[in-house]
C-alpha cells in the first residue's frame, strides 16, 4: 500500500511540474503539441519540406509510404530527425505501429532489410517463454530503429467470427496477460506504449460493435492496464458505440472520454487516425475543435494513401492559429492536454526534466 501511495505521489508531482511548465508556453505552442502527423519521404530534406518549419507533438512512420526502406535506413533517418528536433525544445514522439503480423514495418516474412514478427494471435497460443521473447524482441527492435513510441499493443477482446489476428484472443484474461508482457518489455527498452482501441473494438468492424460489444468485458483490459507504468497513451476508436453514445463515434464523444477517465487513467488520450477529416482549413479546424472539446489530448493524422495531403502541416498551422485567435478552444482546455503530453514525455525520457522555454512552432 505504501509503495502504491509513493508511486501515486511521484506521478502527481510529475504532472504538477509539467502543469507549471505549461504556463510558460503560448497557446499556439501548446496546441501544436496535440498533433501527430504522417508524411511521405525517407530523408531529412523531405521531412523538413513537409513540416515547413512547424514542430508538432509527434510523427508516425510507415514502410508503405516510403518512410522506411530497411533497418539501416530507418535508424539513420530517425536519428537525423531526432538531431533536428534537438533545437525544438520539446522533442516529438517518433511513433510506429509495431504490433506484429500485418501491422508492422515488415508486411511479409520475405521483406528484405526489415524484421518480421508473428501476429499477437499466433504468439498468444505459445508457451510463456516464447511470448516473453517475442515481446522483448519487438521492443528491442523498435528501440534500435530509433522510435520512442510504439502504438501498440492492441488490447481489444476478439469475439468476431473473423478471428482478428491483431488481438491476443477472445477473453479479457488472455489479452491482459499478453499485453502486460508487451508493456513490460517495452518499458525495459525505453519505448513508451499506447493501448488501443478504447473502448474496445474486436474485429474493427462497425457491425461487430453493434452486435458483439460487451462493455464490461471489453473495458477490462483497459481498466487492468491503464495504470501500468508504460501506458503513456490510450488510442480512442473512431467507431460508434451505441451503448456508450449512439450519436457520435468514440473519438468525438464526451461520454467515451468520461468513461476513460473514470477508469483512473491520467495520461494521453490519442485519437485513432482522423485523416481526411477536413478538405479546407475551416473544416479541419471545426473537426479539431469538436474532438478536443470532447476530451482528446492528441489527434493522429496518419496522412497516407488516398488521404495524403502534402500541405497538411501548412494547413494545420493555419488552423491552429485560427483556433487560438478566435478562442474556439479555451486556454484552460489546451493547457490541460499539454500538461499531460509534457508529463508523459518527461516521465519516459523523451523530454529532460528541465526544458528550454520560448521556442517557436
């Protein structure tokens, strides 16, 4: 009990420290930290051309959009971005989906230059030592490449007849046991994790949510793992949950965020990908306002495939300016999320305890 109280006190002090520091930044600087962007390009000049002088809260990398070609290129590329970011005062999350199976950098075992890991579903049926080794190998590889955030593990309980390989299994107990190994391994390697997809989405199909979602069971992995030392983020689903909010998808639903916080979760609430949410700056900023006012701390714009916009960083910068100038979101609301982001980055050594102030986005 004393150990738990001591841990709570440490986390509380980290949050208060981050909250105090948050007051040293402008609203635009704080709001800029609330976005994680994807882009096309595999070199520092291409990255710099895309961000156009802006400094966002994080960036997500993919193999299919030519960010990553092989392990050596990935390590060099991320190192160059980290070096560039040393002048931005608040360092970004460098994120990847490294779940194993179909959601990782290597899509096939034959991919050259990239390590392939079997899916969560396949590994969950093996012996404890194999499962632990699998988690440790993914974590070590993710760290070696230079990522500081793995947008994993999936903690959805799969009750779908389609046998979702992204899920560890069809019971909350199986999911919790294996996800905890995953979190532990990444913590040991210095890579923070994101649980997904709150409040649980099984196969990921809307019709399965409508017919198969079981609130108590689907929430159990999030409830069990929300307080884990390496749960820095929880990703919010973009599907509709009729028994939580029949009118809005979870990432836009205040009820969903209330449910998340009711679990005792204090860290970052990150949306799933919202790419293509606004064709114009006005539409983009309206979407941003609705999502943040609902309760999101960070918004993911993977910006790939048919939704790719080479001008996204420029448009987003203008949307941020408009939101602040027109006071579409209160400073208090922005500061709340910014303090959470800062606290997570400091706790996981993405940011040093003392941050330089007065940088420009």
